[in-house]
C-alpha cells in the first residue's frame, strides 16, 4: 500500500504592499493554519493579527536559516517580497530542503508591477537586483534606448544611481522612481538622472532607466578595447584577447582559472560573456591583483575572485574550473600540477612570448597534442613622413582539452 506523503511543513508566501488583500486563497489558508509566521518586520506589519506565533527574520539574512530549519515538524510560513524566486529569499532557503518539504505561493513580482506601470515589455527589459550589489553591475547594460529595471535599497541608493549614470556619461537617461508598488502608498515620479531632485523616497524602491546620453557603450564581442582596462603593460592586447577567448570557448555557467591574471582582462571578458559565468584570477603581484579587482568592478564583472599568490601553490583548495588560461608563470611544474588536478574535459589555453616558455609549449604539444598557433601581429605606425608596419612580439598559443 502506497503511503500518502506528508504535506510540506514550510509555506513560502510572496506578499506585496497590499498585504492580505493580494494573497491567494491558498496563501491565506496557509497563514490561517500556521503555527509560526516568520518574515521581515515590514512584511509582518502588512498583516492583521495572526493566530499563531510570529518572529522577525534577523539581519544578516543567513542568520535566519538555521533557526528556520530547526522548526521542522511545525507548520511554518516564511514571508517574502512578491515572487520569492526572482531576486527573493526563496532559493536561499530551499537549497537546504528536500522538494517535498516546502510549497510556494508567489505574488506578482516587483518587476512585473513596475513594467505594468511603465508599459514596458518585460522580455525586452533588463531586470537587476542591486540591493547589495555594486552599481557597476549596470555597466554592460548601458546602451542608447536600452530599458533597465533595478531594485535598490532606499532613497539614498536612488541618488547614488543617478550620480553613477552621470559619471558614465548617461546623465540624460530618464529615471522613473516607483515606490511601494501595489499598495496604498504607491508613488511614481520621473526625471533625468542629471536633474534628479526627488526626496522622501520610501525604502521599497524600483527604478526604471531609459538609457540616453553620450557615454561609451561596451561592445558585446570579445576583444574589448585595451583602453577599458587599467594596466601596467601586463595585459593581453585586444586581438590576442579575442583569439584567446575564442580558444577558451566560454559556455554559460562555466568557471575559468586565469593564471597570471595581470589586469584581469581575460577573466573579465569571460565573465561578460554570460551572467552565470564564474572566474578566479591568480596573481602573485599585489598591485596587479588590486588593479584586476578595480577593472572588474568598473566593467560590471565584480564576480571576479582574485587570489593573491603564485601558481601552482595558490591553486590549492580552489573550486575546479571548466577552462584554464595561463598568461603568466608558465613552466613544467605548473603544467604537471594542472594535469594532476584538473578533470578530464577541461580546456586549457596557454600563451607564450619568450623563447623559454615557447619551448615548454612545444614540448607539451608534442606529448599531449592539441593545437599550437603562432600569432604575428603588426600595426601601421608613422615611419618618418610615411607609414610602416610596427611588429609586436610574436606569440605562441597552445590550446588543448585534457
């Protein structure tokens, strides 16, 4: 005889500014039966007196997870904003639960409400949660005519956002500040980033951005201009970077090890290829490591983790990658370590500019196969009153799949 599974002990309820009035019948029933309701103080304040106990979720958010899990066996409701699984608390909690332990009752998302007020098509709009993320996450999305919806922390963050857009040359962008959407305190106001004068902005804020201005626009293809990166000369130049990224063949969600990251240009372009990409840069020089972090933040790729140390020792304990780029520190010991620790199928690309490192790649190519490519580049430059070709150092690139 098949046993009937026990009902979920946890109900995750998305709640909006309209409180109880905006909840489905199923969500109301879960609240009515709950022995314990947990949520942010603001969320609890949107509800009438409850039958069961209530408890405010602590700050920081992670501090509330263990106490929640300790309530297994009771009927518990967790309150979250709007759709709990879109920049919400849902996945932060359910990663610790089996699928049959919880049920969700989402409400309209803040993004959905904002788009409905502005008449914007959500599928054509970039949606970002910037409560705790740097404003530079916006940088790859700033382009003329682009529409972006961002969730920000409070009124001060709106002012910071406007200032950031002005700094980037997009001060002419129209900002629509949408507060407390869906409730009695809802307010919608518009203005330009450079002329923003809104005050008394509530803490539940969404900002719609219609990009305009004369700021530089980041290109989508790899091989961004060298001028985008601060460096001390230790950088893979634009054409080489494009060829290297092509050889690394980034795929959504993959992780890169960038060994000898220098300015971080390879790892940053890897991260810009897709929002789910991950990358760790390894750099022995502290000043270069700091510069790589600064470049990543400036270009909206702050997900770059930079480890200060020399490979192969610095590689110990790091999550294994799907691809590896060696731009510095190439030697037999490093390659031997990589061959010992990397998983089969990992892609490896190494660039060499010295005769010694070129000899290392030639030897390993002979032993392990792969592709060995010599890259000779020259640019037109003044030669007296005329022009001539100014050659760069030739580069040898080895790419192989373990």
